[in-house]
C-alpha cells in the first residue's frame, strides 16, 4: 500500500483545485461503472462484432497514418471520432463505451505521451458523451418505428452527433479551464478552426454512419478523407501554436509585429485613428527573486488574461519581451486610447494574482508602466510608432513607474507626456 501511495502522490491530479479533482475522478468512475454494467448485460452477436472490429480498425489506421503530424499541447482537436459515430448509432451502447480505451492507449504509445489521468479523463468524457447519444438515438428509433424515413433518420444522426459534441466539449473544456484558468475558451468553441473541424467531423461521421448501415465494408473508402482532414486540422493547430507565446497564450513578438503592421495598413486605408502601446511590469525581477520563476510565469499568464479582458475583441495584444506586452488599438480616438491605458493600469494595480510560490500559495500585486503613441491620422510606419511608444515607456519608468505616458504623433514636436496632462489632437 505504501508503494501505491507513493506512486499516486506524483499524479498531476492532486495539483488541481479540489472541485476539479472531484469532477475528474467522478467522470472516470462513472465511465468505468457504465462500462462494467454494459459489458455484464450485453448480448453479443457476430454481426455486431464484425462491424465493431471494422470501425475500430479504421480508427487505429487513421491514428497510425497521421501520427507523424504530431500532437500539440493544450486543447487538441482531432477527427478520429468520425469512426465512433456509426459505432454509437448502429450498435448497442457498450461498444462505443469501449472504443476510447484502445485509442487512448494507441495515442499515448504512438503519438504523444501525456499524464495518464488526462488521457483517462478525455476517454471517459468521450465514452460517456457517445453513450448518451447512443441511448437517445436507439430510444428515438424505437419510438418512431418503421415510419421514420431516410430524412428523419439523418436528422436523428446529426442531432445525436451534436449532443455528443456538446457533452464531450462541456466536460473537457470545463476541466481545461479549471486546470488552466488563463485558457481562452472562446476560440475553442466559436473559433473558425473549431467550428470547421466540428462541422467536418459531424458531416463525415454522418456519411460514414449512412454507408456503414447499408454496406459496412464500404466505410473503408472514407479512410483517405479522414486522414486528409486530420492532417489539415493538425497542420492548422501547429501553425497556430507557432504564433502564440506558450506562457501567456498571447501572440508572440514576431506574429504580433506582423499582425500589427497589417492593422496599421488597414487604419491608413480606412482613414481611422489608431494607438500603439507598450506595457511593462514594474520590478518584475523582484517577483522572480522572491517567489521563483514558475510563480513569475503564473503572474505573466494571469496579467495577460487581465489585459485581454480589458481590451476589445479587435484590439491586438502580444507578448514582445520578458515582462513586456504590446497592443494596438485600431479605430480608437486619442482620448479613448488614453482612457483605455489608464483603466488598464488601474485594473492591474488593484488585481491580486494568486501564485504557487516556493513557500506555498500567495497573493501578488504588481503595477505596470505604459508607453503609448496616439494618432488621428496614422501612416504605415509601425516601426516609428513602436519606437515612440518605447520612448514613452522609458519616460514612464523614469518618472517613478505605475504611470501612463503618451506621445501625440500628430504634433510637430511629439514628446512623451504624462497622460493626465495630455491634450491630444482630434483632427487636422
């Protein structure tokens, strides 16, 4: 028993919040219980085993043939579940409960090793979600009887696929948010890549289900489509990951500068005002020295979440240095931009960040200095604006920190000024 306790004590499960520990263990326990009950009560038929084995083999081949595409960290989207939908709807629920187990083991062994508790939770969430869809589908079909035509049948398939997606994503994304509060779930739910992947998976899963219901072996013809879709999805995930700073989830320096230059071009073309700002955490070295670098990373991540929450959806923010962030506010008047910067500075200074330091949990408060350049008539020279914002940041630091200094670019002699004394230009 001592060996078991020592082995389990290192599981990442115990690092999670208490409510999340309960959720993870509860979902896994419920899944294992459902598997045990289903296996004990199922009546196995040879025809069912044939279809189950065929679809399981197709799933395994899909994993093997796309494994070299790798697997990103964080929230992972894949389309292997295309083979699960026909299992859930054409066979008793016990079969789709069992499907996630071999795929979990195969993915762990052949693609990317992650903590087993995460794999187990993902498999349990997927199995329970598909089992619920299976029960709903079989009950609906039994109620409708032979009166249900092909159109009604397809609508049921799609509806149960959406039910599975909602249940699975609800369980998985809740756990992701609980384990990493800084994770931005909006892109995982309503982002274009997420919507495209889910729609394509559901559409192809419906087609495979329809084909398998009539000629089971013909489902193999979908393999090239599944593999191509998975490679495309994985490529887009890897490209997105390469443009993101791994500690904060914001754009990295290179990507931010490229995207910001595009925003400057758009502002010139549309004739709208613009502001560029650089934010730097005051005395951040003291945080690292006092609490350790992991705790400093937690502050960076939490502060990035605050910055993102205070800005609009079309504002562009990135991490451009160690404790330095930059953001561009397109279509924002000089007066409004200064108000945004001041609100951001005050919000951060009043927000305590919870960290896990070397000596335990602690609350850390930090202040920031912001240098900003504002213009009602922007040009395409983002480098000049960034340099002016950097000069303003330096002035804010020299003035005592915890301040916003602004450069009004539309003046003939633009020099950094503290924001309360700024008289910005509003037109020609």
